[in-house]
C-alpha cells in the first residue's frame, strides 16, 4: 500500500467544495438580478451587464468561505440568515461602489436595485436549502460516506464523535473504538472493537488486503501506550486519513489549536488571534464602528444623559475598574443606572427587582444602552466592540479559582458585546455552571475569531437588546 498519512487538513477536497458553494451563491445573486431586469424591462443592459459581472465575481469571493460551509452543515438552518445577509450586503455595496466609480449611478434603475436588494436574501436562503438537500441526498448513500475508527479514546474524542453524529453532512460514520483501558471515556453507543494489539490486523482485511476504514482518530493523552508507535507506522504506509485529537487537559489548559510559528507547526493553547498585522482588521473595525456609533447615536446619548440626571441625584457616568487584555486593570464607563453609591466598594451583581436600580436605570439596563459610553473605551483602545464582557475585579478573583480557563478570556480586549451574550448568557450568572458556559463561549470566540464573526455578533446583538430578559 502506497501513500502518506494525512493530518486531517483536507485541503484539496475542502477547497473545491468551498469554491463550488461560492459559485452556487454567485449564480443565485446574478440570476436573481437578470430575472428582475427581464421582469421590469426597459433597462440599460450595457450598464447592468458590468454590474452582473461584478456581482457574480464579488459573490463567489464573499461566499467561498470554509466557515460558511461549516454553517451550512449546522442543523439550525435559520441561523444562516445573519451570515448570508451580511455577505449579501457586502456584495451589494461593492456593486454600488463600482457604479459610483464609473459615474453610472444615475443610469441604474432604482426600482431594479431596490427589488434586487430585498429579494436576493430569499434567493440565497433557497440556494442554501438546495445545497443542504443535495448534500443530504448525496451522502445518504453509504458508499459516499467515510468510515472511521477511534483509537485510544479521550473526552475530546467523545465530544468529536457526538458532533459528527449531529452533523450528517460531514459524511463520517464512526464504527467503533480500540482501547486497552476500562476507565476511558468512549462515546455513548460506540462499539469496542478490541485492544490496541488488535488494531493493525483489523485495519487491513487479511483476505483482500483492502483498508477497513477511511479515517482514524487517535486520542492524545498524558501517557501514550507503546503500541501506538506500531499503529502509526502502519498508518504512514496507507492512504487512511489520520487525525490526532488532543485531550486539552494534557497541557492543563483548554482550547488546543494548531498554529504556525516561524514557519513551523506548533500546538497553542488559546493563543490570541491578534498578533502583529492580524490585529489591524479588528482595530479598523473598532475605530470605524465606534466613530460612526458615537456620531449617529449622539442625540440618544444626550437624551439618556438627561434622563440619568433627572432620575436620581449623582453623576451621569459610572466608572468602574475591570480587567482588560492580559489582565491589566482598566476603567470602563457606563451610564449610571443605580442610586449613587461608592464605585470603589464591594461589587454586588444586580439581580431581578434590585432595589438599587432606578426606574430609568431599569430601562437602560434592560436594553443595554447603559453600556454605550464604552464606545469611548473602544476609541481609546482598551476595549473592543466585540469580545468577552469584562467582569468586576471581585468577580474575577472569585471565578478564576472556580471556573476552568477563566483567565484565558483575558487574552484579548474585553468587548461591549460578545459571543456569550448573543447566545443567551447575558446579565446575571447565578450558578457556577452558567459562568462556566459563558467562559466556554468566550474561549470559542477567541479560537474562531474572524471579521465576519464580529459582524454576525454585532448583527445578532441588535435582536438580543430587545428580546432578552436576562439583564436587570
């Protein structure tokens, strides 16, 4: 058997599928525009011909995303709406900019453009549904699905198998596991196929010489058995795709990630994604967002300031010390929502029907507009629009001892809103389990950050402000 071990990057097939998805959405965008032009008639085809080309090219680029491909596999179909809508708005904006650049905006039919703007999201959702349906039908044939086996299980392997079961479009079926230990954590319902001494004979059918599975997952633990060396040697001389699944607790930290440093692969534990030039896109987004936010919301900010002043005696703003990036103390600002008290004293988290909260304060807290002065923190640079919410210093000192990975959320700047807040963990965290879940979501954000994710979170924050009842 010839071939080399694959380390699970899946570059070529993944890139092809990602490109095909981008082309499918590009066709949806351009076909929708052509249909609208044909419906209204009497339009300048020369002008729109160039727009169609730009829209198609921009759509292929915008929708050829591995993250979007993963989202298409999610069971929650309607969670795609913000992602598709934001990418569509980027494409539409680029088309408008191109028309402005060649001075043809006056020749574009406004009714065509407005209809295209409104109808295309439905066209994109229909395309997404078609892709999912095609994928489900295509991979319903067992021949097209890959079989996998698990070797030397750990808790991370168990979680991976459960995720694969919830993601049928991943097209991987785990048929069983090999392990010598009785206290390992195999996924529920997974068959034990034998011990490690049985793996090499099982992987290759002795009668036909064919491989039994397409994929092998190997769990990495603090102590690896000697038999793994022989198994890996067999895998290196096969075409089986091999994935190593590290148990996070090997390093005493969560969030193990494969990174490159000086051109060499390394395993990093919850490293900040904002190193060197990588920090520039987020800072630009922060500066633009905070500047426009302060300008557009200035009448609202003035109105709230007057409301706070009239609601009870005391200052308009409330200043409090929190931990920022790298655990360094910073001062954050809010509109005061409680009766004036010593901000330097012990912090007691607000609860439902808290008597310290004024009537006006209850309103601005329920909509989170008391957080708007933190836009100045974003401009200064000690906060970001999106990131883990900063907790009071007293809460940090308490939870860092009780919640696993708590301080790792300080690897990046705190945010006005965050991934945890748009996933239901906003406001009071009355149990340790809820705080652990909030921290897990913060660490997920750090590990999966992108400009698109920031935009999605900002988009979803608008809905949370008026639909969530967890803030008091």
